[in-house]
C-alpha cells in the first residue's frame, strides 16, 4: 500500500551510509481515485467492470549538502487499479515508466526505489513491460554524458535482478517472457543473465501467466503504452481512441472516497542503477545486440501476416497465438528484445495498519499540469538538472497554490533505520521562473511531450 511505500522508501534512504550521503528529497504525487474501466474484460465480451485508478509519479532528488540545490536522480510512473471502485486498496499495478536523469547519486537509488515499491505492494499483481529507450521521464537526459542507458538485454536483466532481490512479505510467483524466445535457458543466454533465479522470495516461471487456450481479451490486461494492449485493440477491433485515453470515458469522474470527490552509472555499477527506461521505439541498437541477433528465435516483422490473421473472423485467437503474433510485430520483433514481467501478488500479504494516502493528492488537471512541467525541463547536465529541479519545484507551488508551499519529504542518510526523516521547515527557496504555456488537456489524459 502507498502509505507504507513512502514510509519504507524514506526509511531505506535513511539507512544509506552517512559518508557522502547528502540529503534525499522525495516528490510523490497521486491523483484522486478516478472512475475507469478495469483493464481486463469481462469474459472477453468487450465489456469492462467499473473500477478506479490512481496515477502516481515518484521523483527522488539529491543534494550533497542542505545548502546545495538538489538534482533529480530518478523517477517512476505507476498506475494502480482497484478491481471494484469500492475496494479500499488496489489489486492490480502497472509500472509504466522508470528512468534516471544521469545525475550520479552516491548509492543505487533507482533499484532501491523500485524494490521498495514492489515489496510494499506484495498484495497486488504487478505488470511491467521492459523495452529500452534512452530517455523517458527526463527530457534531453540522453545528452548527459553521465547517463548510461541500458540496452534491450541490459534492461530485461536489470528488471529480473531487481525483482529477484526484492524482499516481499511472502514467497510470490512471478513470470518473465521475451516474445520470440521459447525457453528460460535461451532467454538467459540472450540477456546474459547469470544470476541464480532460485534465490530470493520469487518462484520464477518462464513464459506468460495465462492458459494457452484462453481468449486473450478475457485474461490479458489492457494498459496504456503497452504493446499487448495495442495488439489487443487491433484484434478486438476497438475504437481508435488513443491508448493514453483508454482508462477514461465520457462519464468518468473522480471516485468518492471518504467524502472527497472527484541511471548516472559507470560500467562497474550495472548491478545498481544503470538507466532502466520503459518502452517505446528505440532505434539505437547496440553492436552487442546486432551480434547476437542470429540466435534470437524471432521472425522478421510481418505486418501483412498480422493483418490477415486479425481479419480472419472465422478463427477465435488463443493466448498462444496472440503471443506468437506479438513476437513478429513491430514492437517486439524485428530483432528487438522486450520483456514482460508479471508478479502475482498474495491478497493476504498486507501490512497491518490503516491505509493512509501520504502522497500529495492532485486532481487530474493538476497532475497533467505537473507532468507537462516536468516534460518541459531539460537534463543535459548536472547544472541544467539543478536548474530544472528548482524550476519544477517552483512550478508545483504555482500549480497547487498551497499556503505553505510544496514540501518534498527529506531523508538524511545515517546508516541506521528510523533515522531523521522530515519535511523541511519551510519551502525550498527558489527564484520563481515564468511559467511556460502548457497545453492542459481536458482532464482525460496526459499530453506527453516527445523526448
């Protein structure tokens, strides 16, 4: 649950070694619950149950001293779904994006952030789509010479390692799959994974977590920015609405709850924080990727074949056939390696205590404005990063119009748990920059600036 996530994250940051630790600041934003369609259809019939979704953005900044302007280190975008809008806590999670700015923090903060989130959501089933891209959350960070973005293989191996090393509340089953690669040993060779997957609190299975003969529309969730969802949309002849708009309808509104409506890394640090960026098109294949293409059991992209199969109304597609189509599509075929991960949560694995939202709670419009402000920043160097972090913080204050100003939560590393975790006594002081014109969309989806 998110309340324990923020508390656990701050506690983990405080455990870091004091020497060279500096100060970490956590920016945690969440929308109020939004009424939406549950990502999985009801028996594949084209109808969805009513659900609610919370959209999260978590950013971590670091400064060497209290006086030094902080710089963003990493960030994560998450969508949490409740199976029923009346449920108290989410049951389905989609980690949409994880990225780093290129700033070199003294510890592997990105993996720490992700592992902490996963461990505090052991009761949820979590889905991840891993496809390498040089940048995602931090605009122009690809130009930062300190940023070492992962290759396709490196990103899949990073996620496998992070999930395996996560301390879940109980032993969980998890699946990983590379479309077009048939078995785990081949997948480990392709991604150069040498880690023993039998260690840790995860029972790993290679392949997808669905029955071969099931209807894919009835069992595979449809998330924004996900290759499976785009192929499902083609197969089910969905309307042409943009994926980022999929979770919201004309009658959508904020759910009522409690009366409220509505990787800077070097070669030696690859086990820590090397940039794990989420998917979209990445045309920058490394020479290592090209040298191993021959051993990858992937067919060349064949959009004509896919179109013919999808148009065959006499045949009802199975999950197995759907996955085969996925492996020859443009996003997951053509020599590219992508990874799909599913961690099956245990609903009984809940920490004691009442759920309490600790993030800065926003309306959909406010979340959109803050997202667009982040996309307008530049992260080409540590200097531009500090400038952008200060500018972004000032824009948060302007957007939210808080009396006391926005206060990111601070954690000071001391090498001990339950160390000093506090809010600043006053808002961070920055010069207030002129706010750029932002195209705020009508609350239904975020306009993502291309990076």
